[in-house]
């Protein structure tokens, strides 16, 4: 992985318990045409989620109001790793 273009982005926290809107946004990430940007997302399942639950979300790239890219992901909740609690 080439981290030559890595940048620091302020931590953005959004959860159903903390907000009323269904849309969370992070602005100010400039991506040149025909290039890529590596990003990391840390996801935490909502309170009450259990093994087998899943949550679908979209990451959408916009230029103004126009959608120019994106992907759909599924957060699958699994049982806790027993090695971590030992």
C-alpha cells in the first residue's frame, strides 16, 4: 500500500444514538480525476446488535450535487473473539 498520499482527516463520529439524520458526511477530501485515495473506516455496530445482524451502508463520492463514484458495504456482526477476553 502506497502511503505517499496519506492525509490526516479529523475523526468523525456518527451514530444513530447521537444524530437524527441518516446521512453522515466528511468533506474536504480532494481526489484528482482518475486517481484513488486510501481511507480507513472504523465501524461499531449499534447498541443491541448481536451476532448475525448486518447493516448496509454506502460510501458515495460527489462533486457538487453530482454522484461520481462510490461503493456499498455490509457490516456483519460476529461473536466476540474469545481470545481477547482471556
